[in-house]
C-alpha cells in the first residue's frame, strides 16, 4: 500500500507518469497552490495541530 501512496506523491510533485498497476487505468487531476499559503511572508508559531490544519485548508 505504501508503494501506491509513494507513487502518487511522486506523480503529484514531479508530474511524472508512473503506472500504479499495468491493469488499471486512472486519471489524475492536480490542483496546485502555494505550499504554505500566507505563512511565507508572515511566519507563525502554531499552538496545536488544529491551527496548522486551518492554515493548510485556507480557513
């Protein structure tokens, strides 16, 4: 299972076409956005995981 997840990460990050399975056709839709939304210019220290998730979900 980790092999499939690793290949999906590589596909999404490098836009390379890796085959998950020779018997499986699949489509990949890639949505891009800045890695750390507004945290590049405005550094933040997070108190808990909920704050990190809010930043990453752009809330």
